[in-house]
């Protein structure tokens, strides 16, 4: 069966424009739902993070008024996976050849560390060269910014993807405090961003081996598309 590398942010904060640290991390739904779908499909899922990082769920993503009736289930799932989350594989130790796909949950955490992590950049460049599926969701595409080729060219320039949009960031109340917006920067670096017609609508974009999901609601269909693609192999 397939083996998946799930890359999580290793920080529990997001630095805002005023320099303050806002509690953050990975978004609970974007870890729990795909992890559950992938493991139930019989896939092996290994969790990795930057060297010295310990993934933490964004506390907002576990609130009843945000996660809804699944809030307690998300928290219980994360608690059950505590051993893996407390001791993730260091990205520097990842042998990309061991994996069939890379899955990257969002939350604002990836903007803080994964977007600039050279070890993740290496993993993504190697995975893309081998045609392995790379699947970020929501703010997870920020992590793609780590993949810079010699001379400064961005690996994903010219590719089509989706991401948590500027409009969704604005509705979320975080746009004015963000030091940068993922949609804006990805577009400026050369990506073509395709979004759903309605904010918060589940939306998946596939461009070759690059699979991307727009927002938390997209994590389920993105994981299901990944299962379908790897099961067909």
C-alpha cells in the first residue's frame, strides 16, 4: 500500500504585522480528516516537521463555534495521535524515495516555518522530479514557497493550484493582521490560482502531480482524490 509523508508546521504561533505572536499551528480538521481517510484506506502515514518542531493544533480550530459538532472528535483524534505528534520525523531525515505522496495541512503555522524551510524545499523538489503527488490544503500551499531552484526560480512557477483566498482571509478577520497573504505571494511568484465561486466552498485543483485544496472544507475531498489516485496505480 501507499506511504504518505504528512508535513506539519512545527510552531504554535503566527507572527503578525505588529510583531506579536498569535497562537496558531496546524488546522485541526486539515490534519484529522485526511489522516483518518488515508489510514482507513490502508496507507501508512508518517508525520514530519522542521527540525526541533513539535506540531500543535491551532486552538481556534478546536473551538465548538468553529469546528462545530466534530470539535470533541477532532480533539480526541489528536490526543490519540499524541505519540506521533510529539515526536515527528525531522524533515532533514526524510528520504523522499520512501514516499508516494506529500500531504501538507494548513493553518497559519506553515506561513511561519514551512514556507522558508530548506529541508522541505529539498523534499518537494525531489518529490516533484519523481512525479510524486504533492497535496497541500488551505494555507498549506505556503509551504510550496520553500522549493526554490538554483538561480532563485520557484519550482511551482507556471503551475495551477488553489489556496485559502485573500477574500476568505478577509472574511476570517485575519487579512489586516497578516504580514503577507498566501494567494498574493503565490500569484506573484508565478502560480495561477483558481478558487471556488463562493468563499468556504470545498474546492480541489489538480495540475499534474500537484493536488491542492482551497480551505478546511476541501481537506476531505483532497484526501479522497489522493486515495483514488494512489489506489489506481
